[in-house]
C-alpha cells in the first residue's frame, strides 16, 4: 500500500466555509511512503476526496493538536495542515480493512443547520467515551459526488464505510462511540450512510422555521459584510456570478493575481452551489424570467451572447448588472427556504 506525499506551498481558500477540496492547497509532489503511516499517526486525518483522480486526501496536523476538540473540523484541518497524503480509493479500502471497525456505536447527526448541532456535538464530546467530529467534509464530498440516477450508490456506500472507519482517531483512552455531525447538504447521502452502517441510530435536529430563517439571514449577512469593499466588488453581483444562473457568467472584474488553481476553485464554487442546493438555481432562473417582459428577455439573451464575444464584451452591459434588480425583488424567505 502506497501513499503520495504532497508538500504544501500555500493555502488558497477564499472562504473558510467552502467545501473541502484538494485545490484548497498549492502543493508540490513529494515522496511515496507506506500508506500504513496513516494508521500509525492519529494526527493524519481524512480531509476530502479528489474524485477526478479517484483518491482520498489526508492532512497531517501537529501531533499535540486534537482536532476533535475544535468546532468545524474541516476548518481546523485546513488551518493546521502541515502536509498532505493521498491514497487511491482501493488503498483507502485496504487501510480500512486493516484498521477494522474500532467503535462500538456510531451516531450520525443530521440537521437543517442553525439549530444547535455544534453545541450538542461539543457537549457530547466532553464525555470520556465519545469521540465527536463537528462537520468532517468527507461526507459532504460524497453527497456532492452522488449522481441523481443512483449509478454510483454501491461505490459511494463503500467509500462511506471505509472513510468512516478511518475517521475514528480518538486520543482519549476508553472511547467507544463516534458521533458525526454533518453539514446539512450531507443528508443527500443519508441513505447510503445507512447502507454502510445499518445498525446505527441517527439523530436529526430541526428548529422552528421562523427563528431558523432569522438565524440563517444573520449568517448570510455576516458573510457579505466580511467581504472586502475596497475593490469595487458588489456582493449581489458576486453571488450571481457564483451561481451562474443562466450558464454563462461573465469574467470577474480585474483583480490581483490569483493562485494557479483559481479557475479550478471558481468551477468548484459553481458546482458546489448547484449540487448542494440543487433547487436554488432553477428557482431563481424561473422567477427572474417571470418578472421580464418579452423585450427584456430578448435583451438578456443578447447580453449573454455579447459576453461570449470579446469584440462586443467591452461595449455591452454585463448581464449580471442587468439581472441585479430582478434578483433583488425575489422574496428573501422564499430563497432561504429553497436553499
């Protein structure tokens, strides 16, 4: 069994809350090592899947750091990553078979978000027998990789089983229970998790819809307010570009030099929105078009086409500017509900 070492040169995430992916790092390829070093070092933890190359990505953090004691596991992994190790899917399964199932109880925790999951995860983690992970993004990756036609269900269920076995890295002696708090999107693979571990009993958290919507609204406002304002950017237009509602978003405005993987990050951002919130883009597209008279729809089509032609791009209004007032008329509570 072999693992490939990737030496981290830079960390390139634009937003800490982005779903974990290999392109979060700029790296250079290092040595090949025995993959069993992953089993020997609890500080080497499963970060994400690189499905394009059919490999799992582990991060190595400082030996005295217990990531399970920190909220938002995927953020802690990213911040404290010292180097990466990648293994093929086949090697992932072989490592899991070597490790075996080392926990007696597994508690998957799903939620609608903004309903106390982090508090509950932290509270249960104080028990000596419980190893609780707050949002490992490996599970979000699997949910995003799942085709609607179910063609990969058996493969993804196997990845869930192997990955979960390797997630159990407690530093406290006597730990026999693992609680996994997922991001809300991971529920798209909830039935696959049940296939992988049919004896588990899941926890599902929810909240009154009105207070939930207020809480989500505050969180989104905080994200927008945290964006830099000194470069002339507009949060509404940035959101439009990220969602690529009509499938032909224009280039972003000129900006300082970005890492080499900027294009991969942008493509990943668009796919993240489309896969984690599949109803959102069709909802916005349909309701924006409803507001438009036939002549306005023709103008939109012309602007989209003009943006594809360099000779016209600089002499026509960006489609995102044209769409902004229509987007702002959408009822915020409806958008939140669809999200």
